[in-house]
């Protein structure tokens, strides 16, 4: 019985280039890894494009979750400003007088007036120090946290108040000032804001730090030379110096908050 060899399988004929879909006539090396002519040839990887930090102007303003101290404090100042603007003048004067950090009130109830005086904004919510309060404390709180920002603010508020009022009390005791100097209307957040500006400057790059300190310091010096309210003006300069003195501490807080990723 004669055996016949099984028929050999032959590869199907390769279709002409013109019959392959997706190819163009006269254009070599068009096939890629899936049966195209460019198999094994990698396309160049695009160079890494540096990520530009998107501008986020809303971060200049406080938020309930991001900067709770500044947000809550600003809300409280808005409420007291509404009271100051629309309540009976006699009631407003009594509230401000009871919150004043003059020598007479500091001797009787220092804790109450030191806290109460920081609940009002001299000049209302559109005053320069009110605007600076929102912008400066928001920026500082985003860098060092809520409790530490509150600490810087209170440090400037309390120490600058004592530094301006205690000498008045001593001068009255020594007979160099009349007894009426023990009673004056002194309230507002400006000392705490000045300390916040001084502290924030230490966390900014040099090209921002110098203009900020120069502009704010020059404004305070002009007010002092005008001699309209020398005690308050000296208090602003003292509070600014207190903020600058916190640079080693706030810089350490900032570095700790950044962690290893911040270098």
C-alpha cells in the first residue's frame, strides 16, 4: 500500500502593502509592535515638563477648615464691628470703655480687659489693620498652624500693651504724669497684627521680607513722628519687634510642619 506524504502547510500569501489597512503607499516603517513596520522601535518619551504652581488667590483668605483660628476670629470681629456701627452710642461707649487696656482697668481686671480689648477693631472692618489681620494671620496660620499663630498674636498683644501702659502707671506714681493718664480708651487688634507681620516676615523669601518690613516700619515711624497717639504708635513698633524676635521659633515650627518633604 503506497503511503502519500501529508500535504505541507503553506503560509498564506502576504497581501500587498496597498491591501493592509492603515498604511500609506510609499511610507516605509509604518508598522509598530502589532504587526506594523515600526516593530521594536520606541517612540521618544517626551521630556518631563516642570509643574508650574497654579495661582490660588483664594488661599489668601481664611477658611473654616484650613485656617480655623483666623476664620473664627475674623467672624467674631465682624460681629463686634456690627455692634459698634449699629448699637446705641451709649452702649458702644460703655463696652469699649470696659474693654480698654488703660492702667486703671489693667490694675483691677487685667485678664478681662486684655481679652476684651482684642475683640474690637479700631476703625471698623475696612481699616488697614483689619485687612492686614485677615491677610497676615491667614498666611501665618497656613505656615505654622492655628495654636502657634494664636500664640504669636497674643504675645504681641499682651507684651506691647504692658510695655506701653506700665510706664504710664509708674510715671503717675512718680508724679511725672497727672492721674487722668490712668484712664484712656485703648482697644483693638493692631498690636497682635503688628507682631504677626513681624513673625511672617521671617518666613518669607528675602525679596518679599525686605519690602514688607520697610513699608510697614516706615508707616509706623511716620505715625510716631506725627505724635497724634505716641503710646499706641510706640506699641506698634514694640509689637513689630516682638514678632521679629520670634523668627528662630517660627522658623523651627515651619520646618517641623513641612516635615522631611519640605527639606
